[in-house]
C-alpha cells in the first residue's frame, strides 16, 4: 500500500501560554498543501525501513514513520512490514513533513491490517508522536489550539488565489525557535479574521516565531519582504520556519515571481488543493 503524505502551512501561529506538562498552547490555522512525500508499506518477514530522496538526519529509530509502526505493534497484533519513505518535503522548514509521514503511516497500517481504528483513535495515537501529527489524520483545514490536539473545521476561502512557497534550506531547530518565545494573547480572533480576504490579514495575522527566526536569519525576512514586494496579498513564515509563503490573486505570473528565488527550493500551487 502506498500513500502520499503532504505538507502544511500555518496561517497565523501564536503561542498563547506555557502548559504544566512542558508543552505550549498555540493558536493557528493549519492548511494542507500539495507538496508531498511518498510512503509505501508492504508485508515482510521482518521489519525494514528504507528511505530515498532528501537525506533524513538522525537515527532511524527516531523517524516518526518507524515510531508509528512501533506504536501500532505495541497495541495491536500486526506482522512485520517493509516501509519505504521517499522524501521531497524539506525538513526543518515548518512544513510538517515528518509529522505527516508519521500520521500517514498510522493510517496505512490501519488499512493494511484492517484494524478499524476510528479517526479519534488515530488522532490519539498521532498525538503521542508529535503535536502536529493529529492534524494530518483528517488532513483538512483546521483551526488548531491546545498543544495541537484541539481541532475545529474552519472555512478559508482561497478559491481565487494561488500560493508561492520558498524554502531556503535553513534548518530551524524547534527547540531554539521556542527558546525565543514569550507566550501571550495574540489580541485577535483568528477564526473571525480568516473570514476576511487575505489582503486584510497582513499585519494582523502573525507568526510569533518570525521575530526570533528573522533576528538570527535575516535572509528569511528578506524572502518574506520580497514576496510582498512581488504583489503577495499576504506573506508569512510557516511553522517555526524556515519556509515562507505568499498568497497571490490568481492570474499573477508566479513563474516570474519565482525567478527571484532561483537559488532556493520553490513550489507553487492553486487553492484550494
């Protein structure tokens, strides 16, 4: 069985408070996008994991796809599998690619072994893998709060827009990004603001991590400013960085816009996906 775990972008990302369990409460809109990995799972005599595409840092045992298998194996009677992950979503870019891989592995294993786990059960398992993982179970636009486990369907009308995304290849450590954050109330209601057109978001809908990341990597701030100067109605860093996206009205020549970023990985797509 094969699936194609997709990335996400954050529209707004506010860290509202520090929790007693050490995590942070957040408020954000998660939007799935078309940039995808490929994950294949087939029966095998013993467990095996292999990867291709972009190199994956760290030990195999820490890969979320592997951890998803271990989690299911510990809770259900399943036989060994061979997993092959082809990576195209950049890591450390705030796109949630690793989280998507883990969540899609859970869904594939559920189907492969006919476990009949509900969406709620899969989301509960996904939360043990990471705060972003539950979102990718349903994989629809969501207003996300709590540490990532509280999700509400949200309607974001981007039917008249396209998105240009720039990944400069700078790996941002989540731990480092959080170290510069002072939790606070964002001062706006994201669900209400998202009902307005994107040209009314700039300066209101913010990513709290930009201040810290831009301070240490001004080239990422320059990407955002360049997207705005190229006509984006709204531009923002996604997640804890380093990828930055711009939302443009359809009809804009995004190929021309992307010539400014030829030294980086870029991706353009229409909305909705």
